């Protein structure tokens, strides 16, 4: 099982595909400017470079193959700004804890800065 599947999980997960589609549709329709949807901040871009995993699809905005998924986990004993998780092993370790953490997968294009939350679920507990 890959890391992103680990976050997708099978229960209590939230899928943000509809919100993502709505954002893209607003952008295609001209209601949102490119700089409004491609607003990845420096920290997110940096994390995308270092802990991003190939999303396996081109960027929906610039269509380059630079789309990656970054997994963040927030919870007790983790940094306040969340931890960028890069391995299934680390994910499994957090999931095995008694304390509940929240995992978020954000897709980011390292080319144009497009970014959107794709899914989340709780871990541990
Ligand atoms: Zn892009």
C-alpha cells in the first residue's frame, strides 16, 4: 500500500475531489484568476520538492508533469505546523499511536504553484 492510499484509508476519510473540481471549474470559467489557484506558498513549494510523491497525473492548470502529493500530519507530539510525512513506515507509526492525529494530502504543482487539499483522515486512536 502506498503512502497516499494509507492516508486515503478506508474509514472516516474525507474526500475533497468535489471542492477541487469546483475550484478548477471556476478557474476555467474565468471566475478565479490563475494566481488565485496557483498560490502555493514558499513553504508548501519547498515541501513539495522534498517530500512530494508523484501524483501520477499532470497538473490540471499548467498540464506539466510536475504534480506531486504532500502528506501532512497534525497531532500531539508533532510540530504545530504539522509534519511532512514521506514514508509508509512513518505513517504506520503515527497510525499505531493511541493519540489521534489528522492526516492531510495536498496536491501541489512545483511548476505553476497550483495546490489543493485532496483528502484527509484521522490516524491512531
Ligand atoms: Zn501546474
